[in-house]
C-alpha cells in the first residue's frame, strides 16, 4: 500500500521565513507585516519581494476572526507609530 502525505493543516505555514512553524494566524500576519513595513521604510515598498509578502499575508488574514482582524489592525497602527519619527518626538517630550 503506498504511503501518502497528510494534507497540510491551514494554520501550518509552508512558505517564506516562517516555513514549517505552527503559528497562530495573527502571529503569522504580524511577522509578514513587520517584514513589509521594514521594506517600506527602506523605500522598497513596490519591489517584487514586497508584493510576494503582501500575497502571503492573505492566507493568515482569511483565517482570523473579525475580532482578531481588529486587534491586528490596532497592533499595526502601533507599529506605524513607532516607525514615524514625528510620533516618537511627541512621546519623548
């Protein structure tokens, strides 16, 4: 009898730097978002690598509940604030 591989569960990442790690969809999405924000900060927001990251972000987003999506949205807003030097100046005062 031939041996067949079991299908990959939807929460098991098989691509990118998160390959073969069991992740919560929020964690996976935020890891990709950090990578994307770093590329954007470096001025590479429209290169092929950033487009690949954006396409990989779709699967974890689709697996999240509405509440998780809202929570991730708030976390991303905090990431963006950290990247904005004007915001850091206001916090430092």
